[in-house]
């Protein structure tokens, strides 16, 4: 299945596959959807909410969110959207194909009580523009949950990831796009190096690992990330991933200093 490291297809995970990369990702990804659901349930105090899950992947998270009310899941990838329709369609979920980089498409979606976007901000062409859309798409009293890596990923995740946004930069991004942080949640995950090697050497996977020269080029310009990565693989005991997740409430933009960063740059680091 294409995009196997991009998203999880839960029903394709072996029964005993919980130790492999997809299994680890599934546990991590469902945890953050459950956190989003619980925060929003508390925020809306049981009131039914109209929710959008933007970049919903294969749709299992949209199903988790449907406990809150009607949820539309949107993703760029036709295979993911078809999988979601086949496996996670219920009376409260619907799925559509769409591109979060397309301002006209985003505007056409309308307004929501909650905008949930997990593991997306690192993928879109312009993080600032995307967060501004989220802000404008919220109905009065609405809230957003976003989640993205809090550790370096640009050494292995290019071209899917366009940037890394470390914690302090995330706070700056929210301030400049009109949000205050109401709740936060941080996760660290270790992947067994043997799983990673199995995955990258297996014949039938489609891992989009960048060519070696790209890794080398990245580390030449970011030597501190090379040291960090070596530490994580050796003394750190595994290949480390980390995520940051936030419940955000819209507030007036107070910091109007030039906020624009070049699209697809790493300048949020
Ligand atoms: C890491 S997955 C996250 C899926 C899901 N939100 C989750 O947390 O399990 C990232 C998803 O973003 C989608 N995506 C990337 N760029 C997108 C864009 N511009 N518009 C819509 N979806 C996009 C990918 O197809 C992929 O399914």
C-alpha cells in the first residue's frame, strides 16, 4: 500500500504487528485522536459539534471524532479517502478528497465548531496560511486541535514534511495566527532500529526514504541534528519520534510583526 509511512491503514496491520512501525504508529496516532476527542468533549460540554478532520488519512481518527457529532474527513490522497469511505463511514462521518494548500477549496468548506488537524501542519505548503484558515473556519465558541512533530524529522521525512516546528516556534506560530493554547500534550516514542531496518529492506514496502545524498546535505547544513540523531539511535536506545498536540482557542492577533515565513522552509525551527 502506498504511503505506508505517511499514514496507517489499521486493518492491514498484522494481528501480531504491534511491534512493527505501522503498529507503533497506530498506537501513537490513535492516542492523539483520543486526546483531541476528550479535550473537545470537555470544551463543548456534551453539546454536539460540527467537526472537520483535515488531512484525515485513512479515516480511523475521523471515526473516533464522530463521538462528538458530524465529522467530515478530508485528505489529498484518493487511496486514503477510498479506504476511509470503505472502512470508517458511519451515520456521522463523511469523507472527501481535497487539498489543504488550495485556499479556494478551504474557503468552500464553510465553518465548524472544531477543526482537527493532526500530523498536517508539517505537510502543508504554508503553515502560517493554513493556521489562519483554521482560525477563520471556526464558529463562535469553536476550538481547534493540532498536532505535529516536536523533534527533528527533516532528515528522513523529506519530501513529505516541509518543515520542523520545534516547541518555541510552535508558540510563535500560534500567537501570530491568532490562537491561545488552552491544553497541551507531548508524546515521545521509540522505534526499534531493527524494525526500521526490516521495513527499509523489505521488498514489498514503499517507504519514501530520501536518497543518501539528501541526508548528507541536510546534516551538512544542520550538524547539530546529526549529533542528535546519532545520540537517539545509540545512547538514546532507539529511533526517537516526538509529537506536540494543542487545544487552541481563537484570540485577536496581538503580535503583528512580520510573521511570514517562506513556504516550505525550515525557518520555524
Ligand atoms: C501523517 S498523515 C496523518 C493522518 C491523520 N491525520 C492521522 O493523524 O493519523 C498526513 C496526511 O496528510 C495528508 N496530506 C498531506 N498534505 C495534504 C494536503 N495539502 N491536503 C490534504 N491532505 C494532505 C496525507 O495524504 C496524509 O494522509
